[in-house]
C-alpha cells in the first residue's frame, strides 16, 4: 500500500468570494508543493487568461493574483490513498475530507464554489454537503483542467470557467 496523500493548506484571504475546489493534488503537485503543478494542467493558464496574470510567473505571484481577485483555492479531500494521480484511483474507504464548516465560517464572503472537474464535485456532494452548515452558496461544476480531461479544447474550458468567474464577480459588484 502506498503512503497516505495529504492535501495542501487552502489559499485564501478573508475577502474571497469564490472558492475553487479540486479533489486532491496529483503527484507533480505533491512533489512541487504547489497547486496544479503538472506542466500540462491548464489551471494557471486559464486563471491567467481570466484575471490577467502571466501563467508562467513564479508560483507566489500567481497565488497573489488569485487572492487579489477574491479567489480561494483548496481541495475537497484532506487525505486519501491513491496510486498515481488519477482521481479514479482514489481508494474510497480511505477518504478524509477537509473541514468545510470551519473554513467557510472563516470565509463569510464566499458565495460560489466552483469544482475543478467531476471528481471534486462528486466527493463534495457525497462527503461534505450532507453536513455543510453554509447554505447561501451556489455550486458550479466546471470542466477539469487536468491533462487527463481532453474532451474539451482549451478554448471551450476558458469559456466555461469565464462564465463562472465573471458571474460570481458580477454578483458582488
């Protein structure tokens, strides 16, 4: 059996209005200690396009750009066992979810949660939503930025992500 995978701390500021959730970091991200570190994952490229930063900038600059845009970043799973990086390889009986009641209590301005792909949405719906005390949140599943999700083109993913991010920002303007 492989070692238990543990996700990262959330990236957030108290003014965040949007929370983007992945499932749990893949191998490249775990090795780098950075969210979405796989070179073919399009998360940073999409975010750069949407909020206006260089997706190849140093990690800390990209994180700062997210914070300035009112976007928090985290994962649904706190820990699990998984061989490789595919969500389909997560051992369901090993899942431990992050404490969203505590997190959302500290983030009172979050009104939209965007799931980066189906696995994050399904895990949240199954393991978090039944005990979530925060009801004034709009949930939206977006196309995964993972290189394993090639059903949509980069341009199609940008359109879907733009609609989610722009709508959430418009709700607060």
